[in-house]
C-alpha cells in the first residue's frame, strides 16, 4: 500500500497492549515525519500519546470495531482512502 501511495516507510505490527506506543516512539526517534495508526481507538490512542509534543504528524486508518475518533474527525472510510488522506 505504501508503494501505491509513493510513500517511503515501513509497516510494523503490534504484539500486544502498549506495543503501538513503543513502535511510534521508535519511529519518531528514527526521524519519521508521519506515523500512521492503523487500528481502532485503543491503537490510535497509544500512537497519539507517543507523538504528543513532537514534530511527527498522526495519520489514522480506522479499522477497529467502533472507530469513534475516526468518525468524529471525519476520517475517510476504507483503508485505501484513509491511508491516502493520512499521507497527504
């Protein structure tokens, strides 16, 4: 999917609670400009908390069961459209 968007980056999967936060911090430490949280409200919360007061932007691809935050902010439905919006 990143290739279709002509974006340079990597995809990392979480292994359990708290792991998304650690991955996001590592991405910021490595110089990421954008960190995309692909998941539900819990995953998005973990990633967002790691980006607080930093320079990296948060992108959201809503894939959870509720997606309350994504709905509230108007994130596009569908992973391809949401990823494209996050990377713009």
